[in-house]
């Protein structure tokens, strides 16, 4: 793992092709990430929806967030140093 990459959280759900593609791309780019299943806790799902997200996966870093499979944004965060 490249310690210069940004840590991310991926909010995901079961049987989600975009979620799986996002996790594979993060792994390929050497980005460490935590996975949170949004179907496991209604409060987490409510928080994600309150933040304006309507599709999975939702990817959050200290500096940015987005939903859906975005390999361009994954490459961008993989090239950034860790935020202090």
C-alpha cells in the first residue's frame, strides 16, 4: 500500500456492480478504504440520503465525496498525499 494515498470510506450495498467496481479500482490504485454496508443500519442510510446522495456507492474522503463509479476521481485521490 502506498502510504501517500488518501484514506477513503465506501458506503456500499450488497449485489451492487458499481460498488464492486469502485472497490476493485481503489484496490488497484493502492488506496486503503473502509467499507460500510448502508443496508446494515437505517441511520447510516438516512445520513447518506440527508447529505444528498441517491445512489451507491458513496465514496468519502477528508476532502471530497461522490456517488457512483468514478475511476477518474479514484485516480485523482490515489495521487494525492494524505490529509493531516
